[in-house]
C-alpha cells in the first residue's frame, strides 16, 4: 500500500496498482478536493473512525446497470400502494446524519466519521453530492446519498427506519433516472443490492465507464 502525502493530492493509478484486497492507499486527509479527486479515479474512503484512512478500489466492483434492475412482486405492490413518497436533495444533511447514526445488524459504531460527513455536506453544496429522501406521513423514514459523475451515480450509504423504505427509495431513483444513468456504483457487495440486480464486474471495465463519464461530468 502507498502512504499518501498530506501536502499533495495524488493517488496511485488504480489501473496499474491492485493494492491489498482492494486497498489502494492509506493516510492523507478527507478534504473536499481529495475526496472528489479520488472518486474521479474510482477510489473511495472506507475505514474505522480513529484509525488510519484507507482508500479502496476493489476488483471486481459491485455495480447496478439501471436496465437490469429487478423489482419483486411484493415490492411492486408496495410501490403501487404509494406507502412512501420520494424527493431528491430536499434534506441532504438529515439523510447523511441518519446514515451515520442508524444501528446496523452485526456492526458496531459507524465508518462515517464527522469529518467525512462534513466533507460530503460541502460536496452537496457544490452540487456534486445528492440525496434521495423517502417519506411516510411527512416523516423522513429512509434515504441514501452519493456523488454524481457524469451519467454515473456513486452510491455511498443508505438508511431505513421502517421496513422496505431504503429499497423503495432506491427502486424509485433507478426507475426515475434509468434513461440518463449509465451505471450505479455500489462499491462492495450486499445481499440487499444483489436482490435488486446489482452484480460484480471487473475493475478495468468499471474504470473505463467511469473515465468516460469523467469527460461528461
């Protein structure tokens, strides 16, 4: 692994460097400039607060092609009943704070540090990060956030306070934007997203799509 210099915003080329289990580098900082540069290279931070910052570009990469979205009959019934309503960028701060604070099965604490949270809020102010909110009876019950690079959406984290809220929000988002989105980056495997059609693709294939969208974005 490569140790990053705090005084210089640079990363190893993820096409040429495989790292250890997908870890490209460690160290550096969580400045808005470094995070945005990292995502344009297909690299993202993921670490335990209080420990060294780790920067990842796994191979293979877990992604969703919008046209391959799978919606179960039970989820389609929930969506058709209009149990939830949806919005975008209505309350980014509350979405990311809920992602930080929500209790997750089998996980102690959170990987989303206060410093990383503040950087993403700033990225949202710059129009680079967006949130999707899920509402029930005017209460925020789910949502997720990520970065938009051209026609690629890089998903970061999601939360749900009631059953199926985050899944409904994700399906709504994909179906709403399926004609403009080429790919959704899910980063690492989850059963939740696999059930919706996400799959693994080689890192090189992912990076080729990303770099093409860098030119658009």
